[in-house]
C-alpha cells in the first residue's frame, strides 16, 4: 500500500485528495482545489455543506446530551423527528425504527416484515423477493436482497437467493418489449415468481422506486408500482420501498414512490435523512404492521447501540426543517428539470451517451459504444471510472452506478447535486460534464 496512511480506502493503491472544507455545493481540498459536488457525495448531502441552522442544532443538542441508549430513554429530538417523518410519509407509514445506515434500514425492514407474519403464526413466510439490478446495502441480509452482481459476487455462498425478477429497465427491456404494449411484463413477472416460490414462503417484496447504485436512475414506467402493489396485496405479501437514495425529497417529491401514488407497507430511509451531517437512517412501518406486533410479542427483534441517537436525531430534524423552510423539494423538481434537459442536450452532442433519465435531482447517464445498437463498452475499459476521474480532475464529482448486470447494463453514472444548487451552478456542472465527456470520447477513439 502506497504512502503512510493507515486508512483503508476504496482502492488501496490510489491517492485520494484530503478534504479541507465544504460550503454550499462545493468541496475544497487542502491544496485549495474546488470540486462542484455534482452527486452530493453518495447522493447524501441533499442540502449542501455548512448549513448554519444544522450546525446550531448539532451544538445545542451536544450541550444537552449526545448519547442515550434506546432501551433506557427516548429523547425529545427522536420524538420530534419521528413525528416530522410521519407527517411526510404517505398513508399510515407512521412508526419509525431508527438505525444508522441504509443497509441497517433495509435489513430492519426485512426483519419487521418476517416478524409481522410470525406474530400471526405464518412462520414459513420468511423469504424476501427482490429484483436483479438493485442495491439494498452491503451487510449480508441487505446484500442477499440486492441484485448488484459486482457486490454480491465474492459472498454468494453466504447469501440467500432473493433477487428473483427482472428490473423495469425500458432502455434495455429484459423482455425485448416496449411500454405500453408490453403490459408491464416486468411487473407481471412478480406474480410468476410468487407462484413458483409459493406465497406461503414469502414475507415481502423490496424495490428501490428509482434504481440507483446499480444502474443510474433507471425509472420504471407509469403504473409499474400500482401493478406491483396490487400483486403483493392479492398474495398477502408486504411491499417494502427502499427509499434510502430516493427519499427525503431527492426526486422532487417527498419520496420516490409518491410518483406512482402507491403506499408501501414498509419504507427504508438513509442517506439524505440527515444529509450527511451525521449518520442517520430508519425503517418506517405502517400502523397495520405495528398493531400486529403490539398485540403480540410487543417488541421488534432488532436494534443497534446507536439507534435513535439524540445527536443525529436533532440534526436530521434540522435538515428536514431546512428543507421545509426553503421549499427545497420543489427546488429539487425545478432544478431537476433543468439538469435533465441539459443532459439531453449533451446526449445530442456526445455519441457515447446512450441514455439519460431520472426524476428531480436524481439523474443518470448511460454510456454506450454504439448508440444505435446500444452495444456496451467492454468492462475492462473502465469507462465509468474514467468518466468519473476526468470529471474530478476538471472539478466535478459524479457517482459510479455501474455493476448491475454483467454484459447487459452499460456503464452508468449518477448526477445528483444538492437541492440548493442554483441555475448558474447547474450550468457550470453541465459545462464541466461536457468538457469531461469530450475528453473521454477522444481517449476512446
Ligand atoms: N439502499 C439503497 C437504495 C442504496 O442506494 C444504498 C446505498 O447506496 C443502501 C441501501 C445502503 O446504504 P448504506 O450505504 O448507508 O448502508
């Protein structure tokens, strides 16, 4: 390993810049170089860096108490945050189990779903169905649910075979069909999987409303989730919306699933929940689920030392308040339209862009070798990594979203700046992206 650092970084032999500070949509390294945070870190810093009201809330809570254990105390901050979340979530998704990362959130949602059926004596209902080309987290339970080939690969012997249906990936339809004449074959496949595995063996189906880390903002067609929910209900299977990336206003609505007007039974939140100021995540359950557990064992069999940490709760509450006070969800929609239209213009200019997509400030770009045939670049060329590196050199951060399906999905990146980005800053982002993709094209010729 190069150098003197004892920190294990994503690539052991790579040099990473050392961050100095962040302001608004920019990060600065200790050499003084500025980076436009075009992907909010890992689609996390939804309100940008250095927001004073969040820093104040952090200080105020630290002066009172920073840590309490959830088996001994609740806190004003956790109570107020859960109430605020319940006012944002659709339907009766009103009960919040606090955790510390998106992986913990999806895994907790999975366990609550299994427990819900156990409490009713239906103990064989313990499998979770999910899609290929999905990502629900890195811990073994969450990875079992994830259809992210690259991240599963090394651990396959330890994983359950949960991914069972194809993704709603219209750009490369797994059924070689076209919406709407396809009649949502990708959603209907859930019903076939249920018949094959048996509804008596299935607790829940989990999906990211818009596919993130494994494919770059792949957005299902209209009515997709209405069909999914209808199939789940008909077979007594819970629907978990993994809103870790799409939640908290990222897509121009409070939650990604709101674009389909569907109320899930469980939701997982993370990333933007505290906008990166502290670790904070949650599994949110509907009243129907909590009522069953309250009438049964009375206790959800999960929890972490740092669950419902008052410091993180105070910060997350201040983040939600800042989003409300500054109408940032509407901003995410408005700036998102500007960003998507700018990406469409870049696509006309650069042949290596095969598709652009997304909602609100969650946009994706897919690179192709041939736009007509949609032929992908060979994996070994590392096109995604090279695009990210070029942009970074030019002062723009974008997010790696490749690795969904070997050979079937192309190289993809996510562009997802903080909601506070201005019109001029979006133009700057597009300018640097244009320049970087131009440089990459020259290199690939
Ligand atoms: N679920 C989704 C949809 C995600 O995008 C991610 C992270 O990228 C996770 C879960 C896992 O979250 P974390 O990395 O905080 O464990």
